[in-house]
C-alpha cells in the first residue's frame, strides 16, 4: 500500500511591491550643458585710475570711459584682493587688484576689478620707499571699517577719486542705518600708512577677515589685529 503525501507550496508575496505602470519612474533628460560643461565667459569690468580720474578700461587707452569727479562708482561686497604684475610701460610693475560688485540700474550686478599700483617710490622725507598715496588711502579706509566690526562682504557704498593739488584721494562712502551715505572716517598719516610694511599688514589683515589667503608674506612678528 502506497501512501502519497500531497504538499502544497505557499507562494510568498514579494518583499517589495512592484510599482504599477503609473508609479514607474520617468527617465529625466539631462541638459547638454551639464553633460558637456563649458566655462562661462568672464565679463568682469576693469577699473583704473590715471591723471587723477577713475576710468573704465576700453579696447585701447583712448577708448577708456572717464568718470569725472564728483561722479563716482557704486560698489558693494563681496570683495577680495589679488596681487598681480602688469607692464603698462613695458616694465613689470606691482599692482593690488580690488574685486567688488557694481550694482546696475536694471537690478543686476557687474563684477569689477580695480587695479591699483602698489610698487611705491622713494620718498626723501621718509628716507625710504612709500606706497602710492591713493592706493594706501583706499586700503586704510577698508581697514578702518574692519576695526569698526563692519562686514566688508555686505557693505554698500560709493567710490570717488577726489583730486587734490599733488595727490588723488580715493574716498569711500558707505550707507548707514538711515540709508544715507557718509564718508569713512579715518586719520590718515601719509608717512605711516604708506610704509610698505604697514600697507602689507593692513592688506593681509583685511584678507584674513575675508577668509582669503594673504596677499603679502606674513612675518613671525606680524600680529595684525582683525575684527
């Protein structure tokens, strides 16, 4: 006598529900500019100073756009610095480049770089080399704002090139709480702030506050205060 055992197999449900046709993910098309990225064109505008006047660079020096005082240039953060070498007279010359944004009337922002000569020249009264007056004056004002705990990356103001008898003063005006502009207060000492070591200390102090690499060498005894 044979006994047959009938075994019924239970079909277990899948661990994960199979998606219905409506739930199936749709393949997204990836834009070609992501698959084949191309570096955007640099549209940074260059600002310079010559003959006691600010000017926008043109295709040639004669095609520059001069900004005559008391007209100025609106500027705002974020800002930054870079030291470069240019050869305007076929002679390598040190320049400090100040980067900022220039607000436009249409609500957009124009990236700007301002090339400031900083190679200095011998001053008989000081008995040594002094940095160009306009460059040192501008840096001293930014450093003064830093000492007042002003966030330079969110500051908005206007830059003016005020011509004096022998020098040009690059004045910085900033907006206050009352939405009115006022000149950055500073006690500028030409024989002190234009000294290369003091000038470099101020620039490096600003760079440190901005979170960027120092532009000039840092010496072991340089304890530049920052905000």
